[in-house]
């Protein structure tokens, strides 16, 4: 690559992934695209991460920041990269994932070819704790989204992607598979993300999509590791439900859709607690903890939207009855 090629600021937010951090960092240093600055931020890991990262830093000379206290959220590192990054693009590399050598070269070339593009992402192979391939993100798009559009490369308008897809769920299965323009990254990051444990990346991508085109390649240029200590496995039902609702509310508010559409969007979330261990009271407590103001605004918007779609009231009553019958049946089977 020529010296004037765009620089990529690479962030590795590290926490207790000593078992994987060497493979992670080496996959970044072995990229075929060389014009990068690597910044590793360890969030006070209590395993051997600090020792391993320090040894790699001494050998390769990247920037390493070690927190003396845990921040409590991976998005604290995202906030710091907004200030530290000097590159034209920002790549957030989860500390237990792995990149294929051509990821950055493909991503940068794709973004440079489309001057309106603010985000690139790719398919990923899914690997286990020993780095063996156990799947592909095609299963996410086929089984969860029931879509085949991600079976081929495409470029799309970001607002359209937000309205058609991102409002309903995260279109980027793994953040390590995405590259953002630095301007879009900074514009999309808000301190509110630090309140979220599960859906912050979903909300963040939605705010990026408002800013321009998005480019996708079906090439599996990333390896997404699934194991028992991932954050999504640890999140409990009440927290999950609360964050999903607040994220949908914020994305809806940013989408410019009419108020009447909100009830339709929130239909499944409004009755999800009927089928999960957490009660509506449990969910309500978490909602208020994350943001009491957003919770009140969301509740008000849902009431107004439901009044514009009165048929949903009858549907909710039917689902509630069905849920009670299902719970009774499950309890009998369990006993």
C-alpha cells in the first residue's frame, strides 16, 4: 500500500481474555494492509492478559493502556478511542476474536470505492474455545432474519437499512467484522452506550446507518468466537428485555417514522416477559435503572401509539391468556 493510504485506528478492548489475546493481536499485526495504529486497552483483567499484552507490546511497539480499575463497561474503551484515534477509519476488535489477513485491505478498498459509505462489514466464521470452526454467520441471517440477502455482496442506503432491518435487530452479528469511518464512529458514539451491557453495539450501528451508505461482503473475513463467558451469555432475562426495549425506542425515535408505527415495532417486546422468568416488575426496575427518563418517554409513546392501533389491545389480551395457559402447562409437565 502507498504511504498516503488512509490510516486505520485499531482498538482492542481487552478483559480477561488472556487465553485468546495473543492470537487476537497477532491477527491484527499480520494484516495485509499495513497502515494502522494499534491501541490495546486492558480493563483491569484479573487473568494473565496484562503479562501477555506487555510482552507483545515490547516486541511490536503498539500503544498499550492498562486500567488500574475496571470501568464496568466495554464502551468506556470506545469512548477513549474517539479521542485517541488519529486514523481515517476505526476498527473495534473484540479481544477473543480473530481476523483473516485480508480483512482490512478488503474493507478499506470497499470504503474508498464508495465515497458515501460510512460502514463496511463482512460475514464471519464462528469458532469455539480452541479456534475450531463450528459455524458461519449465514445461520444467523437464515434462521433469525429468515433472509437470503446476506448471501451476496451489496451496497445499500443506510437509512433504508435502519428502517427495514436495524430497527428490528442487529444486522452486524459481530462488531469485529465491521470497519467505520472515524467521523461516523465519533458521531454515533454517545455516553448512553455505557449504560448498556447487551445492546450498545445494536444502538451504535443504528446511529451509524443514519450517516451514509453501508457496504457488505459475504466473504468470511472475520472469526467470531463463541464460548461460555461471552457477555451475552451472562446477561439475565430482565436486563435483556429492558435493553432491547430501550434500544428499539431510541432507534425508532431516530428513524422519523410516524407514532402509529411504534406499537407494531414493540409488539413482541411488550409481551416477552409473559414467556420469560423475569416479571414485568423485574423488567421495569431495570428500565428505570438504565434510564428513567427514556422509560417514561417510551411508555408514553407506546400508549399513544396503541391508542392509534386499538386492535393491539385485543391481541395483547389474547397473548396474555395464551401465556397463562402455556405457563400452567409447563408447570404441570415440570411437576
